[in-house]
C-alpha cells in the first residue's frame, strides 16, 4: 500500500500529541481522535498506523536511547530538557542527521501555516507527510518496524539510514521538533516552564542560520523557509483561522486593538453572526478626524484605508495594488529602531497596517495572498544585510509581484481569453471586472465582431461603469439586470466572469450574483469562462457562501435608486427586519466550463494543481 | 347598447395603457365588465346562448388584443363562455327531462326511459369533458342520445328550436339570469381566492421554517400572514425583485405582522437558497403545461431551488390558470418595460436613440417583466381548490374551460 496515504491521515493527529508540556499533552495523547486508542500502547500493536504518532516524539527518541521497553514514554518523559536530549540523539547518527534538526524550522513554518491559510504549504505538507510515513517505521522501535515491514521503504529506512534516506529522516526530526516547539509554545502560555522554552527558539534561530549555508541538498521549499525569524514573532504574523465574530472573547480583544471605533449593527442577520456586522456611516468621519492620533499607521496606509472605507477602490486587483504600494511607502520610510532586527520589526509593522486595512474593509483573498508573500520576503531578509539594501530589495520585490502576478498575468490572460471571442459572439458578463473589461476591449481592438451583454445588480451597479466604458469605445451593448438573466441568456454564446478567488475545490468565489449567472448559463448550456489571475487562487475549500463572506453596508439595500421615499427607510428601528448585503458568493465548480489563468485555460478541477505547483514558489 | 360600448372601450384603454396591474384586479374587472355586457345584451328568441357567446367572444377578442400578456383577461372571458354553455346545457337538459317525464309528447322519443337516459347522458357529456367513463356510460343509448342531443353546444341552439317552443320568454330570461348569477359567483371566487389559498398555509409551513420569496404578490402576503396568525413562527427571506423592488413592500408588510424578515438582493438568491426550506412565490399566469409566467427573476430562483432540492411552491388563484400551451414564452408572453427603471437616461440616452445616431443604436436595455418557469422546476401549485402537481394542470383546465373557447381570436364565422 502506498505509504503516503496512512501518513496523511496520521499527520494531523500527530500534531496533537504532545510530550513537552507537563499537564495537558499526555491527556491529549489519550484523547486524541478515536483511532488513536491503540496509541496508548504503541508498541503492542505495531501494525496499526495510528500507533505511530507517539513514536515520533523526542521522548521516543529518548526511549530509543533507553531501550524499547517504555510504552508510556510520552507520559513519562514530559520534561522540557527533552528538547536538548532530542537534538543530541540525532546528532549521534550521522551528518545527514545532524543537519536535520537545524532545518526543522522551515518545515515547521509550513505546517503551522496549514492551520491557517498558507497555500504554499500544500506542497510542504505533502512532503512532510510522506517523510512522516517513512519515518515512523524507522523510528524508535526498529525491530518491530521491520517485523511489520508492510512497506518496503520504511523497512529500508529502518535498516540503513543511508545517504539516500537521510532526507526523510531529516524531515522526521524536523517534524518531531516542530511538534515539540508547538507544545512548548502552548506551555509557554501556561508559563510553567517559561525559561526552558524561551531558550529554545533562540537556539533554533541560530541553528537555522547554519542551515542556510549548509542546505545545498535540501528541498527548495525547505531552503526558502530557512531564514525565518524566531518562532515567537512568527507565530504572530501567521494567518490564523479566520476571525469568527461570534466568538465573543476574540471580538472583544480585537476591538480593544482596533483603530476604528465600530459599533455593532443592531439588526444583525442571525446566519452571519460569524462575520463582522458593524454600523456604517460614521466610521469614515471618525477615522478622518482621528488622523493625528494614529501613530502606528503610516499615512499612505491610512489613505488607502480611507479609500477602502469610502468604497473608492472597488476592484480586487486595484485594492491589492493600492495596498502593496502603500506598503512600499511604509518600507521606504522605515528605519529599524535600535536593538531590533529589521525582519521582525518590519513585519510587525506590516501586520498592524494589515489589520488596520482589514478594519476598514475585510481584506480580499488576493490581498491576503499578497500579504503572505510580502511577509515571506521580509522574513527571508538576511539579518546581515544592510538596511537600505534590504529595503530597496523589498520594494523591488513588491514591484516585481505587482508586475508579474497582476499586470503581466492580466496581459497573459487577455491573450488567452481573446482567442475564445469569435465573430458573431454575444459575450455576457456580470458586474464589472477590470480583467473582463481588458479582454473585451482587446477583442474589440482585434476587430472581432461581437456584442456584449452586461448584467448588473444592485446595490453596487458596477455594470454601469463597464457599460459606459464599452459604449465609449463603440461596442454594441445590451444592459439588463440580474433578474432578467434567463431572458437574455438565449442570446448569449459565452459567459465571461471575473473572480475574487478560486478555491482549491474548484469553486469560484466572486461578486455576489456570479453564481446565479453561472447557474442560468449552465441551465441554458452556455459555456462559462472564469478569468482569474493565479495569485488569487487559494487552497481553502468552501461549499457555501455563508461560512466565509463579506457583508456590505445594509443601508444601501433600503435605498432604491431614483426613488425619494423608500419603504424600508426606517428599517433599523424594526427589530424583526434585517437587510443583508452579501458581497460574494460561491459558484460551484460544475457550473464553470474553464478557468482562464495566466498559465492557460484549466478546468476547475486543476486549481489545486496550480495552487500546489506555483503557489509554493512564492512563500 | 351604448353603455356597454363605453364600458368596454374604457376597459380597453386601461388595459392598453397598463393602468390595470395584477392578474387578480384584471380578472375581477373583466368579470364585472362581462357581467354588465351580458345583462344589457338583448337576446334573440332563438339560439340565445349562441348569440351571447358570440357577443362575449367579440369583446374577448378585443380585450385580449389590448394586452396579450395579461392572460387573466382571456381566462375570464373563457370562463364566462364556459358558464354560458354550461347554463345553456343544464337548461336544455332540464327542459328535456321535464318534457320526457311529462309524457310522450315529444315525437322524437318513443321510450321515456331512453329519453331520460339520453338527457342524463347529454348532461354528462356536456358538463363533463370527455373521459373514458363517460364514453362507456354513453354506449347503450348512444344512437338515441346522438340523435336527440347533439354534443356541441353550438348546435344545442338548434335542438332548442326543435324541442322548445312554448316557454321561450321565461327561458330566455332564465338563461340570462342563471349566467349572471354564475358570473357573480365567479367574481366572488376571484375576490376570495386569496383567503382560500391562505387557509392552506398552515398545512405547508411548519415551525421554524425558512421561506424565500421574490418580489411581492398579494397571494404570498396573505399566505404568509395566515400562517403567522395561526401561531407559526418562521423566517422569511425576501429577495427585493429588481427593478420594481416590490420585495421592500412585502418585507414591510411582513415585519408589521411580526415575522422575522430578511431582505436580500436578488443576486444573493443563490447564496442563500442553501439555507432555505421552501420557496413560495406568486405567479402571473399558469399555463396548461404547468409552466408559470411569473415576475421576472423567478426562473433563476427556481433553478437555484432545484439545485439545492428546495421545494418551489407557486401560489395561484384559479383565474390565473390559462388553457393555452406556451410557445417560446420568454419572448411571446413577455413584456419589455421602460429602460428608465434600470438606467438614468443622462449620458447614455444618445446611444439608445434610433433617430440620432447612424445605424442601429449601440445600447439596448432589456427590462422584461416576466419570466417563464418550466413545469419541471415547479414542485407544487397551491390554488384555491387545493394543491396540484404541474402535470395536473391540463386536467384542471378541462374543469373550467370548454375546448371550443380556447381560441378566442379566430372567431367562427356566423
């Protein structure tokens, strides 16, 4: 059987198993998911894949040194010094081993990211999972592993940890260590063994630097992750699970930190408790007046934030570029305070800026990806590098990102998509997307004879902007509203939609209403082409539009354009009435014929491949 | 008869100018108009029903031509025609029955039993649309019945002439009187159809249900409120129904009744439908195949509902039931409204004008009023006579309309 498969199953469980912290971890070992019940007596049942996890702890490394007779090792050896012991135990073996713990932080970073939203880590996770699979058999209990030897690789590793197999073993150590560190961090919170833990990250950092020179043979992504700031700082900047706004304690904490004073909306929609629902209208003026009181937000960021809040910048590409350019200014004006390192301090500064922007308007997924990229770059700055040099290199990186990932990608997508517009076509598009506009205009420049149907919807009526631009260029257009899409769909021959993001299950996260268009198109058998730059791809998966979304200002719903008096003017005073202004929805993959990216036209099922193959090079 | 002429013209104008909105109001007004037409119609001594039918058909043709989309007009005209035929037949059979029971006065009939059977068969054949059972029951006295009572009511007039000669005056008054009485019943039925439908609400809405509706319809308001009054508590998502935004009115109404209401944009229908238990909407007309002519946007909602296996329930009074089968209904049974509902004219009006620019205008604005929902997307119709499947619609039609009236336009030459 393929060793990877069980390993993947095991992987998440393993991380729950702790051995450092005195209190909870042993319990966790026991209570870890149902399948791990045999794990309590790991050695008694070597065949079961679930018994493997405990074997990968430092404590088990200990047990290797001691002998095989310690089944409850994970509970016994739960003292902090295990850390040092663990390192020692590996350095025993050979050079390949000795290098391994040092490389650990990189992969650990990756796995940390898994919890949150780090797309690059799909790759990493995969690798580490594979290594992990190979590892346990070569782990503490060699004899039993050989006895079991249901997988050849594992047996090989166990018998001869040769140069060939050193890599998996390396990964193993990294994995074990990472786990150790996670536990350590948890413990640090409990502050039981505070001194022991604090010493550890520092050590890791030192080792890491060694690695960066050493690791010629290591896998690319590991190398990249090599120079990262100590865990403690990194922990902060890691994108965590998305903020759930029904979690009271977290919301309170966030509000304390927040720059903008937000009052909770009165008529909140019950289904969307987990999303921020704040009163609108007064934020802008509040923010405007508090300009001089805000210290830690750079004016450029501040300006962009105001623009987001006011809705001046709507398109996700435009928002992303505006944000990155603001960060460029932040970096230019940055000078490292004494006794701080640029990498740590700057990324902290960027983090505050990001959270400021997030308060102005929840960041789009593309912006999240860009941020991740930027932070990865900052992390990789060599501490030895000159500050101004580092800054210019960062600014160049940002420029490069904008150019390569947005501007050139758009050009490439236009080249691809334009081949799908033929003479006599009727192109239907929804709302307004900068990319679709470029495609249509380019096709027009190529003198293709086609007609455009623009479907629009409230409340933003973005389609009107697009309509004006296309009319100016002399394109023949039909304008209609989303309810009439079934009527107009007879005419359409192709649907072009923009997207805010594409998830790795192939669903397209896009302006609300796109799913309706795609659905009707599917019912009328009209092909749907979604155009999206690959930097917007995300490894997250989503099935519905409820779990993660953005809520717009409900007030705009009550106002009907062209009417002076509306039925719902006093909606806020009625407790039974809620207005819901969703910003995005999720188009199921089966409605999408193809996704046009700069890499070409791919079916929705290939999105995870793009995320995996091209996402990792970024972070 | 100048009065009816004025009335008809007035109604025609209103229809043409789209001053009458909503199928219920149209239906009611049509029925009332036809009632006054009937009451003022002077009937000849022979073939009264035929004359009446002829008159109504003539008006009906005008009315349907005035607003071909408002099928309720045609429905009511057909209903009235059906009523006339029915009343005529019942009068005829009554007279035949009476005659045959009196004795053997009639020359044509030798056997009173046969004639009674024939009368019954005639009543059946004319009152009931043809079915296998009627055919089988008809078998024994078939030859006699065929001779005595012709099937179609157009020739029923001829039989009248033969059979009845004595009480002409009383009968003519009786026919008119009966017809007007039944038309009154029809008007009553239209007026109370909302209540009739609303009564069934509790059978379809359970506690904590989440209902989605789009736009606004009087029937839907009544339906939801009736359920609320019966102490059901449920939640309603109202899609606003661009470009008329009637959903706002509906939401206001529902909130005033204390229902939990959430207004969503039309574009969010697909996003929200996964959390909805049932879609309840009104209709503009129900076609014979079970398809629905509905306010614009409902096809999208129905597709979304189908995708998520959410029941799509259409509330429709019987007066919305149209005996025609739709052909290309998206275009032919539709109406394009003013672009001003979608766009401010301002800068774009130049592009829309045929006269100013050279060649065809660059910009078209499509603002259709209706959507066609095919029968396969409809889970259930709730009418004032109960719930029905889309596939059952053709059968209901046979109950309310007679096949001779289906085509109003091509009037038979008399």
